[in-house]
C-alpha cells in the first residue's frame, strides 16, 4: 500500500460519522473503533424506527450517518469499520456511483482471501431488496458489497462531495439478528419473523479484527 494516509481513531459512532472530507484531501484510510455499541441509522431513515428505551437500557448509542441504506449495529470487537477516501480526479474515482464501489469490494475480497476466507464474492449488480432491507443494511445487497456462501459479510455505503468520495465499510465479526431487532420499534408479531429472515441474510466472519484490518491495508491499490 502506497499513497494512503492511514489514521486510527477510537470514539463514538456519532463522532466518526460526523467527520468531513476536507478540501485538498488525498487518499485516506480511517480505521474507526467505537467505545460502545451503536445503532446507526441511514441518512433517510426515520427516528421512529428505533426503540429508544430499549437502546438506552442496552447501553447502545443511537447515531446517524450521512450516507444511505439501513441501520447497522456497530459493536466493539464485533464490527470492523474502515472508511476510505479518494479525491476527485483520482484514478480510483468513478462518476458512476454504482460502479464506483466495485474496487472497494475487491479490496475486501482480497483481504478476506489473505485471512483464509477464499470464497468471497463482490456484488456487481444493482440493489437487491429483501423484506427487511429498507430497515436493516445487512438484509439487502448493493454494488460493491461482499458475500460469502450467499450471505452478506461486508456492507458498503458512500458519501460524495466536491472534496471527495468517502466509502464507509463495515464487516461483520458478530451477527446477532435478535440483538438488532430488539432495538427496533417493531410490532410484537413482526419480531420473530424479522429475526428468522435476517439470520439467513448475513453471517459473521471467522477472522480476527486486527488481522482483517491489516489485510485490508495491504490489499489497497497503490
């Protein structure tokens, strides 16, 4: 890996998501670690989706990102969260917002292979909707996202401004649909079906956090 400025930070999910890409920024990698679990809403999701009382009781922060998609439960040791930033005009920049994520997914697929997960597949089609994908990020599948054995393991969102494209990537080291559904304001009769469906959509990766981060950094194009 050459030409990338790498920074690791520990803090709240809200603080990580609130960071801006500054004018004149070059290629950057932001490795984010959270101090406590956080349920992160997509940019257009309603606040009413969250059961605030349940989140407070569980000690889960509620935050919002400025990129689209469904909620993500980010947990210390349970999620690998790495953002990459490329400036306009960079060889990795692509004006097509769907195609722009493909190289990001390829980086993660190469990283997973280096960690012993050899069958990772990068999704190059359009958005794949499922019954719960409007609510939960890992229920659906978008361009550049990564699956293993048909289940999503890496989610990708992006935010583009005149200063650059920020690709926000989360990989699952833990997948507990029941814990996530418990934080959502759903009707009682919807909870069990949601848990059952989500259990088939995503999976946890059998890799160590630090090893996966190191592999991602090694897999970045020069």
